């Protein structure tokens, strides 16, 4: 059991955080007051300059990402942390061919990763188009009324996952699958499966749909190049090593830009918390700060790390906290509330919610659908939670009334774009969120009661 005994007596008699004495007997309040937006902003400036001098981004396997790893690891080593930078493999897809030819018209496609190639010269089959209702390709019934056996299935993006659409087409007997975008731009997806697949732009998808029933020659070929990349893992030198609080953020950007909000903000906030906590805090539980690589390529760094843990090492982790996008320019204050997360995750959700409620911010739950690094830990049954200030979500009038900002506008209009630079950060949100991170991390460094099935001190007091 992960209960921590005599915490109150211990806390009243010790220096709680770092190497300087504090009059506070509440380490969460102490650390939350000492972190700042200014401290996090300094790290963001470093990330921006790294991107500016390394091709404009900090994406996985690039020199910009490597320099970001060196910066974070260097600051932590200087502060006395036990730091490692474990390597992992990143498979990068190289597109060799991508086209759908009907008659004399050729339409550009992007092949899926993790699906087989078409034969050299392509695959020829009839083109069948799934009707564009509100949930195109999301139900098996969408494929009724047409013969998809041996055909190329064309499906519009929307509502359900790409994997669901692909699987339904394969189950209907399709020899290949095309998913067309429902907004401008191209998609580049990895969907594991047994038949070739690729994506089309919105315009090409519309043009192909008008050719339903005709013969299409599909050429989809790709190969993978394997690169090595690094995570950053830094653990305090004090505290229980068998009841560790793990906090993480992904360090990589997308190829399109420097990634200041996504996720320079979470990385900078976490580094600020680590440096202000110090490498030898006099706290009962150890804290492991982590920065993951290749999150944007499919949570590759965190998955490699989590999958390499033995069962005993997994048991040493009390919980995982995730910080991905915490400085959105038109911010919201969201707390992860995915259904079905491991036992104890609701306690983490409440810890963050209570912090924001104390600031009169009216936090809201958001189902993040496992689309960040916490999913690598919940897959092992480890309780997890996190915060996010919003990406493509459009702010409602009610949210603008309580959070400020602009109703009817995306919370991050520069999400995954070149304009995600230093000008794309809301300093007030960054400050609030770095304080929230500090408060919850330090709280669990004192005790993980509630997460691990032990009633909290407040609950025990109420029972008495």
C-alpha cells in the first residue's frame, strides 16, 4: 500500500523544498507560489531560439529536437538532478508513390504508414464511394448496398476515428482504402492494416467521389527509415523510490513550426517546476520529471519508455501527470476526464479541478481520448491525469465569460502551424498553469493517498 505515515508531523519539522528554508508547512502552496510565468518564459525563449537556428522547428529526429534535449538535460544536471537521456527508435515514413488515376486525371494521395504497398505499377479496381452522411464510414451499414469486394473504398473524414473507417472498409472486402480530408490540407496517417491505404485532400476527394464506379489505378508505396532519438528523464535524489510521482511533457514540435504552445509551453512549465523544486527536496516521495520525444509521431518516446518498464518498475510509479499545451493564446482551463481511466485517476482530476476552482476559473473536463503521452501509462493501469489550455476547440460565449478571451475563436488558432511561436503564448494562462502543475506535483510528493485506494486524511477526519 502506498500510504505515507505521519506526514503532518514530518512536514512541520522539515525544510520542505529546495535548499532554502521556508516558513510554509504546505509544500504544494510553497512551490506553487515560487514558480512563475517569467521562469517558464525564459525556457520558451530558449526553445524559440533553438528552432530559429535549426531550420524553424524542433521536430523528432531533427537537430532542433536534439538541441532541445541538450538544453533541458543541461539545466537539470546543473541543478543536481539524476538525469538520463534514454534512446528509442523512430520510424520515419518516406513516401515513394501516391496517386489515384482515373482516365487521364491523376489525383495526389499520401500513403498510410503501417499498411502494405500496392504492387509496382499500382492496383486497378473499381472505385466505390461511401455516402457522406453525418458519420461516413463509421458503421458497417454504410457499406451495404454496394459491392466493396476487391474495390477501392473512398471515405470522407469525420466523426469517428480513421482506424474505424479503415477497419469497416476492410471488413466489407475492400482491396484498398482512401480517406479524404474534410478540411483543406493533406493528412499523413499511420494505420496498421492488411490492405493498402492512403489519404486525399478535400478537393481531390471531392473530385474522386464524382467518378464513383469507374476504374481507378492506385499507386501507394512507401518505406520506413529508422532513426534514434532521446527522452529526458530526471529524478529527485530524495524521497521514496518505490512510490514515485511521474510528471511529463512532450518536447518535440511538429515539422511546420517551432511549437511554442504545442508543446514548448508544457515543457517549459515542467522545467520551471523541476528547477524550483530542486534535486533534493525534503519530501516523502520521489518525483520523476520526464520530457518525451516523437509524441507528434505517435507517442513513440513515452511508449518506448513505458514498454521497457518491468512490472516491479511499473509498481514503483504511483501516478502520472501530463502537461501538453498550457499557454494557449485564447485559453481554456480543461482537466482530463476520459472515461475508463485506471483507478485513482478521478482523484487526480479533482486535484487539478480544485486548484482552478480556488482561482474562480470554473474548470471543465475534457476527454483527450488518450491522444498524449499519458496514454502510454494508462495502458499499463497507472493512474493518470493532466491539464490542457485548448487547441482546435472553439471557445463558447459562456467560456469567454468565465475565462476571458474571444468567443467563436479557436483556443489555439496556430495549432500545428508555423505561427506557433513566442507570440502564440498567453502569459496569464502560462502562469496559472505552471502554478497548477507545481501545486499538484508537490501535493502528491507529500502523499498519494486517495489515488492508491487509501482514504485521504480529510476523509478519515470526517469519519471520526
